[in-house]
C-alpha cells in the first residue's frame, strides 16, 4: 500500500461547534494517514496508526500542528498589489486606488506574474481553497486558473463583471461578458479543482441587462457559483437605494434577477435587516465575513450572532486588497475581536470552524475538504510554533491543548506555516 503518514499534533472539527460542544478533536501525539490517491484514510493516536500502517512512508513534524487546509471565501486577484491603499471610504477607495490596479492587469505579462505570486501567497498562508474575484480581462483570468491548477490550489473564480460605475477600460458589455464567462466555464470543465463563479462586482457596477445576464448564466450552468458584495457600507446602501428605487432593499435587487441561490456567496453583509436574513436563509445562500477589510475601510461590525440565529452558513475572507494580508488564520483571530465588540465570545473550536469546515460548508465543498474525515481530500498545513521563540514559550504556559489552539489563532501567522499539502501533494513549504 502506498501513501504517507504525517505525525504531529492533529486538530480539526468533526462537526459544527456552534451546535455541538464536542466537535473539536485534538490528538496530541497524533497521526494523519493519507493514501496514494491523496485521500485521507484516518486520523488517530500515533501508535495505533503506525501499527496499522507499518510500511507506509512517514513524515514527522515534531511538535508542529497539523491542521485542515484553510478556506478563503472572498479575495480579489487584481488587487494583490493594491493593499494598504488610501481611501476615505469604500467608494472613494475604489475610485482612487483599486480601479487603477485592476486596469494594470490588461498587461498579459504582468497578469501572469501576479497570478503566480497571488496563488503562491495563498498556499504559503495555509489556504487550500479560495473563492476569488478575477480580472476584467480574459488573459489575466486564464493566467489565474492556470497558476492555481499548476500549484494545486482549489479555486473558485470568475470574471469581475461591470458595465457602469467605473473607468471605461474595466467595463464590458453584457455580450462581451457572456463571451468571456463561457470561455472560462469551458476551461474549468474536466478540471476537478477549478470551479467557475459568475461574478457581478456589485449592484452599483451592473446595469439591469448585466444582472439579467448573470441570472441567465446561473440557470444555464447550474454547476457555477455566484459571488458578489452586499450591505458593506452605509454609503453603498444609500447609492443602491438611489439607483434601484423600486426595490425594498439591497437583497431585493439580486433577488429580482434570480441571483440568490444555494450556490450564492454574498460578501460582507454588515448592514442587514432581519427580514433580509430570513430571505437569505430561505434561499440557502452563504455569507462571507471579512473582518480585516471591514476594519480597514471602517465599514462596520459583522453581526455573526444574527446570521447564526438564521442558520446562514458563514465563511471568512481576507478580501485583499482592503484586507492587508493573505492569512485566513489571522482573519479568524480578527473575527474574535469583531464579535467581542458585540457581546459574542468565540472559543477556539468556533474560530477554527469558521476558517476550515465552516468555510467549506459555505462553499458547498464540505464533502471534499474542511476537516480530516476519511475519504476527503488530504488538504492540510503544518503550523510550527517553534519558528517563534516567544510563541513557544507562550504555549508552554497554557494549561491544555485547546488553550494552545486559541493562543495560536491570535499569535501565529504566515511565518509559522511550515508547509501546505492539497490533495495529498505538497504545495509549498520551507522544510
């Protein structure tokens, strides 16, 4: 039998910790057995796994943690080099800093370089699955899909669609947008780690004809996702109300065109009514929380408790370029702070869930990734606290492994990620 056994501290969620107090599993002297096809065989105590898998190759990670590959459910590829850009608020920031960065990817050589670095950065941060807003230019999007496939990243992405509210260089007519979407949908076919997402930027950037096209594509290609923004800032909400005065609220704009479905992921959703939450829950869509981005733009505090009450699946996103780093692990720590400000205290299991299994469930990929259940893709990363003398000493003072995990969720980052595997194949690493 071929395969590999990874040895270290194994930690993952066996279920939803918001509903079960026993969902978190941590095995201190643990082992993760992966077969030759890149699928998980089982996890368990080291001695038991090695006795059963005696002749299998093993990799000993020492006292490092073996964690499920992270899920980044909202990030912008064309904004990779626009992080930490100035803007008074969301709309001013787009005009001043983001649109010029997106126009630059019309250069195919530059787009290819950025795509490769973008994918490498995600993998180096422990991310195995990413939902990405792509470029407005077909060659740049092809470069993104090619880079992801070459490196092993599981990618959901699509052309950022807009035909108003931006520079002429970024605008495409509905006919042009349809042509590019079909080319990319065709590219993804037969590539199991690549998925297409119909991607209207947001209601302000899309005419009724463009939104109608998005709905048509979603019905015509049921395997596709749909991703967009909603309820991010008060200025945005006011502008949407002026542009669509006939609609009751922001969500109603998307509902009118059939864009709110079980394969829809709505980013941000900060300024949301209970009525909208009830309609989202009925539609079965998911929401992505981007805490660092929301802090950076001053957009507001994401109401996680209200989303949970309505049982809306919630994922986390780095949202580069309003987000200023590429680590979902760090976003989990930031989400703790956002909820503390609203009277909700999240524990280690809940934070890890949002970054892994919860994110996979929001993307309807929890049958494939998100934890170490047998049969799933062996997506994992190695978090090595030994890379930081301070962190090692801090962990030594924790009373239990769950306390250590909570501490790591706040103090560890990209520098502590020693290696990543996707589908059992090593995607990056320093050792």
